[in-house]
């Protein structure tokens, strides 16, 4: 699944594949998602995937949906859990992640609607903690995540687990919950919301602990704007100030696929 001119590195125990550009990242990532589905299906007849939204995976979903439409890939025995959702937001709001997933994947493949789980941005606030806990329980009841797809924020966030000063041991156990978005995340969300005032400042997010419990994790990063966070996650210490660095604690289950611009601050980059 790798071309001769890709670069493979091992950083903090994690496999890192560096390819030329974002299109290559997405092509290779789609191969990995497909392989994860096939190996889980072969092992136990079903696959449980954790999915990400944002700009980075759009073309990954495009490729997977194309493969489905070509008759080469089925989601019939797949269950999905998305990383996050703005709060509060209606699922029919085009800026919701539920709506993003319908556009990019769910609406194009044969995934059962009741097995495509996205945190509910309409739960009453007093019920949000119970809803988040239920999300984690459902993942467990489904046998856990076979595979988790991740992007990384410019501030090093994964899901919407934002930088904090918590002790690492505490961050590693964080469950799914309601969070405040970091100023950098809000600034980046202007792309979807049009203005900083319009950005919804809170979200429900899968916890670091939930993410790290996945049996394999694929983290994607593209473009020079991600180079600093990528270097901190891969070559810096494990710290809650860079949530993606916490992936080092599951190093042998983590693969990064990044493009040359995102790898710009890595050794030999
Ligand atoms: C999205 C998510 C976020 C994004 C990250 C990168 O579900 O959990 O962590 O993966 O903010 O976003 P993009 O790909 O838009 O740069």
C-alpha cells in the first residue's frame, strides 16, 4: 500500500508515512480504512470504525464512497462512531457534523442508518453528560473500536480534546464529554461558520481515553499549517498541552500518514 518514493519513519514508537501531497495522503488513508474494514470483517464478521470530520478526511470519504459505488466495498456490516459534534446544533444544520457525514459518506454507502452514530447536538444540556457516557458504553457494547480515523488541530487537538494543563495520566483517561472549544479551534471553524461570532463555542467530543482504546489508530495531517503540531506530537514529550502527543502512549497501534508540508519540521523534513 506504499509507493517507492514514500518515506517511512518511526517516531516515539509510532509509524509515520510521509507522502508528497494531500491527495496521496487521502488515497493511502482510504486504502487503510478499507483494509481495516476487511480485516475486522474477516476476524469477526463486522467492523466498528471511529470517524473524523473536517477538511482533511473529505477526500478519504470520497474515495471510499466511489469504491462502494463501483461495487468494490460494502458498509453493510460496518458500525461507525464519529469523534465529535458541535453543541448545541441541529442535525439538519448544514454545519453539523451529522450533516457533513451524510454529504460525504453516509448518504453514498450502504451503512445502516441506525449504526451510524454521531453525538447528538440536540440533547438537553442537563442530559449531555449522560448522553456522552452512553456513547462510550455503546462503543464498548459493540466490542470496542476496531479502527479510529483522526485529523489533528493546529493546536494539537484530537477530536475536540483541546490543550490543557491536566496531568498526563488524567488526560489519558478522559471520557466522551461536553467541552469548550479553544480559541485556535474557533478561529479555524470560521471556514465553516463564516465569522468568529457565528462559531458555536462548545462541542461534544469522544474522549482521549475512548480514542486510545481503539485497536488501531490512523492519524492524518496535511499542509504547512499542521507542521508545528505534527512535530510536537511526534517528537515532543507526551503532554496534555499537545493532545495528539498522547497517541505516543498507544504507539504500536498508531500510524500517521502526512504530506511533505506537514512533515516540514520533522527530522530530515
Ligand atoms: C473533526 C475533529 C478535529 C479535526 C481537526 C482537523 O471531527 O475531530 O479534531 O480532525 O480539527 O481538522 P481539519 O481536517 O479541518 O484541518
